[in-house]
């Protein structure tokens, strides 16, 4: 189990460039299975979850060539479908949440897709019903081996249909879209997810020859085609990492510039931090955060009532940023309720922050009230264990703002989502060591 040792309380400065988007990468990489032709992808983040998926694709028979930092070519012209029934696949697929999105393209192109119950963050239930209900409506037969926790779908042919998703699941929508592009006839998906990474997937598939309309809305219409070709694709910067660096700058009262953020794809993110009183400036496609020497003050609602920040499906605020916004609120002036609607275990890391001196009331598994210090007192250093990716980065931000030396164990959780984070933080002045 890896460990970070952090000497906190130091101001940072300089520029930091966000990595490619993790959540986009997991969709885009699975989509290479839809074509036998060469697909080139740029700006792939070098992180554990993505590298595990690339290794899975290679074991499936995808020919992979690394062209440079973050750039790979993929060619899925000789897929070993027997691997899907192997004990090795059942072991490898279990360690990665994103492996569920292999099922859609395999079902669409080869008529069968299997997956062990995926792993990933321990943040509460993340059900798979939306995925498999969509596949069944396209004509697939579903089977589940309870003893091995092994899911499967099979179909002689998929037929387009109308479906109303029971939730706007991002991975569920991506999976169904990847199956439907090769189905016979027209598929209409209502209550589809529409976040930028899903839009990126649809645009890439259209360049490969798919016929998807309604991209960017919650109503997707897909006219099935017989086959897809190759393409070249560049991934967006990771919006969660961008939010992490905004939070880090505010908590450490540092002057930072975040480069090449793709402002137009950030949605509510800048606004959410501005509600906490954080000043942001748009400079071309960069975010500039000045030193908050005098702190930052939470805005109340116009009637004076306490601010609530809650997650919602896109274009609402992504749930992945609530842990970071909660940490940032610790040193704000004022109070805020953080309402995590989508996952019931994601706020359970706040006990570590309370140990560090934060004033947080955990109301229930979904809501926490934060009473800000306004920098009148600093957080105390401590020893912590990272429970998931986003809680891990939040604890790291807290440690970098705290007085003294903190230790964070189980940093593999952070490495799952953040590329070479200690090296990049040291480049802007952080005192962090990987033990």
C-alpha cells in the first residue's frame, strides 16, 4: 500500500495542465472494439484505471501501439472472444469499474458480451440495471451467474427500438449507444445522459460512420449501420482535475493558472466555486486563480437562507466534485450544505476532516453542513487512508493546507484517477513525497 507524506501550509504558484479526461477515456477506449480499422486516440491519461483497461483490450486481441505520450493506435481486427469466458478475464475485469462498457460494443459487433461484477470506488450502490435493460430492449438475452457474479448478454441480431431510461446514467447511455450504432433500424433513447464526455463519444462514432442525432440533448436518435471505420480522436481535459486544482489554489491561498481547460465544456463547475466566494478569471482557454489573501465568503441565497450545493445529471453539477467543494468550504467565511444525492457512502470521509479540525456536521449519508473557519484557524496534520479517488484528492488538498506533516495511505486510489500527481504538485511548490 503506497503512502504520501505531505508538509502542508505552503503557498503554491505557477501553471498546471490538466490530464486527459478519465471518464471519457473509459468510454472511448471501449469504442475501439466497434471497428476492425485503425483508431488513433490522443491525450489518454496515464493512470491506473485507464492502463488496466488498455491491458484488458490487449488481452482481448486488440493490436495496440504507443505513438507518444498519451497517444495510441488501436486495431480490433482479430478479437479473441474465448478470453471473455476465461478465469483470467473474470479476475481482470472485476478490478475495474469501466470494464462494464466493454459489453455494449462487444454485443453490437459480435452478438455477445460478458463481464464480471465490476469493482472501483466504494461510494455506495452503482447499479447496472440501466445498461442491461437497454440491451434487452434491443433484443439481447440476459443471463447472470450468481455464484461467480458474472453477467452476460447474447443476441443473434439487435433491433432498434424506443427506450426511456430509468436514470440518465452516463455509462449506461454510452453502453447502449455503442450497442445500438450497429443494430438494425432506429433506436431512440430518451432521458439519455448528455455530458461532454458522452458527446465526445457520439461525435467520434459519427466520424466512424455512425448516424447519431440529438448529440448534446437528452434525446438521442441512432440509425443503425452495418459497420464502422477508423478515426482519430483527441480527448477533453479532465474537468474533475480542473476542479481539484481550483480547490487546491483556494485552500492554500495560492496564485495558480490552469492551462487549456476547454472552458465551454465546464458547465456549472466555475459557478459552483464562485458561489463559495472563489475568484476565477478566464484568460483565453485558461483559468487564472489569484491569491485569496483575505479568504473567500460563501454566497447565501437572495432571501438570506443558507446555500445548498447539490449534484445533478448534466448540465447539473457533477457528483465527482462535491468532495472537493466540501473541503474548500472548510476555510470559507459562512456556512453551506453539501447534498450528495447520487451516492450514499461518498461523504463518509468527513470524519478524517473533523479529526483535522474542520467544523462539519454529517446530517445523514447524503448531506453535510460545513461551518467555515475563514482561515481563523488552520487544519491540523494527521494520518489518513484514502477510501476512493475523489475523497483521496480531497484529503490531499486538506493536507496541503494543514499545518505540519500529514500522511495519506492507500494512495493507489488517488493514482487511479490522477496522473503522476506528486511530480506535478512538486512542480508548483508542494512539499509531497511518495513513500
